[in-house]
């Protein structure tokens, strides 16, 4: 029975799908309805900032009503109760891990509830309202240069050095609800394997990189994540009893 000193969990859009937030590449996914080059690249923003802001303002409205689901709650419980460290790296720009109660969450693709000034780089919380062309940067006071603090295609994801350290020091790597089609996140499983971690995929269907995992389980996140967390807790309890004896 295994007791892992550190568990690193990578989450993607499938984690929040049952909270009503769409995925990107499934049938009827967000990228089948919108051209990502127009709304999720620096070039798309430069060409038509209003179109880009409209897209994120619309998505922010959907996010406002979203609630953490059973999968988010299971990971929060794991962090609170597991005898080892539990760290979540998410590609998601929602705050559902935090709403569920997780504290150690690394947002590698930014957060939709934050804005960034394209002029001075200041990042700030959007406590209410949306980003408009008339929004003023609270730091440098420039108007017309505000954008969502999300990482677009062609931009460098956040916290990569910290994530590398977490991968190098994890003993179990779990990937949940991601198609494994966007790098660098898609390469984390390989890095974790090289670091000696056991690797597990929990996804609705086998992802593009499913064969790279030691174990893969298919199903809805709200079903397979709580089940897997239960198994980890059970194994940890048995391992701890063995140590005590
Ligand atoms: N439970 C578990 N997995 C699910 C569920 C569900 N209820 N619904 C869908 N999935 C799976 C899909 O089968 C798919 O493999 O989640 C995955 C979602 O994949 P994508 O839509 O590609 O989302 P993601 O991997 O998070 O995308 C990565 O791409 O567009 C960028 O920046 C964006 O962060 C995003 C990145």
C-alpha cells in the first residue's frame, strides 16, 4: 500500500465541465464556436480588442454562477486530510479549486477574474464588472490597454520554474480532465515519469497521451475523482497502520 510524500495533480477543462464550464476541444467545445486566433492570441487582441474582451466578458459571466463540483471537493479533501503534500497545477482559469477549499493551487494559464495592463504589466483583481476599452489601469492610469490575465496561445505559461520543482519532487502525478494537446502541460507526465513518479490519468476518454501514464481510468470527473481519492486515503490509512505496528 502506497503512502506518497507528495502528490501533484494537473487539471484541465474536463475538471470543471460538470460545473457548467465548457471544454475546448470536445464536440461543441469552445474552440468549435470561436476562432482561438481571434480571441486567445496577442495578435487577435491587437487586431480587435473589443472582440477579445467580449469573449472573456461573456465567459466571466458564465463563471460567476459556476459552483465547485464533487471532483473539486474531493481534491480539497485530499489536500486537507492526506498525510503527504498535495499540490494542484491547473490549466483552468476558473477559481473552482479555491471555492472547493484547495489552498495549494498554481494557475499556469492565469485567472479570468484578474486583469492585466498591457502597458505597465500591473495585474489586479476584478472584484466586480468586466474589462472594457474604457477601463483604466489602477496603477499607471492608462486607458484602453487592459486585458484578462490569462495566458494566450504564443505566450509563456506562468510559474514554470515552480511547477518544474513540484514535478521533480512528486511521487504520484495525476492528470485530470485534460486532452493533453497543449504544451508545456502535455509534457508534464513525461517529466514526472523521468523524476520517478507513478503517473495516473483520470479522464472521460483516453487523452492523446494516455499511453504515457502507468494507469488510466475513464469516466466523469465527478465520479472517478472522488473514487480515486477514496482509494488513496484508504491506502494511506493502511500504510500508516503498518508503520505504527
Ligand atoms: N470528466 C472528465 N473529463 C472530461 C469531462 C468530464 N466530465 N468532460 C470532458 N472531459 C475531458 C475530455 O475528454 C478532454 O480530454 O476533458 C478533456 C478536455 O480537453 P480540452 O478541451 O482540450 O481542455 P484542456 O486540456 O484543459 O485544454 C488545455 O488549451 O485552449 C487551451 O488554454 C486552454 O487551458 C486550456 C488548454
